[in-house]
C-alpha cells in the first residue's frame, strides 16, 4: 500500500506542475475523466470528427480554464453532433 500512496502523491505533484493547479483530485476522479475522454474520442472517430472535437474542446478550455477536460470533450462532441 505504501508504494501506491507514494506513487499517487508523485502523480498529483506532477499534475500540479503540468496544470498549474493546486487542487488535488483522487486518482479515481482522474481515471473517470480519462475514461470519459477515451469514450468521446472513440465516438468522434466513428463519425470522422476527432480533430474537430479536440479542437473545440481546447477552445472551450481556453475560454474557461477551470473546465475539466472530460466536460470539455463531452460538450465539444455534443456541439459537433448537432
């Protein structure tokens, strides 16, 4: 268990450096977000709109930096499937 805790702490520190955020998120939340992003990418790929969805998600995040990547990806997919 100790190695898992140490790994999680290192991961959180790396994510803080990358994102510039100081709010910690449990690893389960991160995995859930990644699962959502993976699902959206598969859906977008099925429709041939992966680049558009990713670009739109990045635009949304630029407009609202506090927006979670999974939320941005879902919103972008919904926008492109209208």
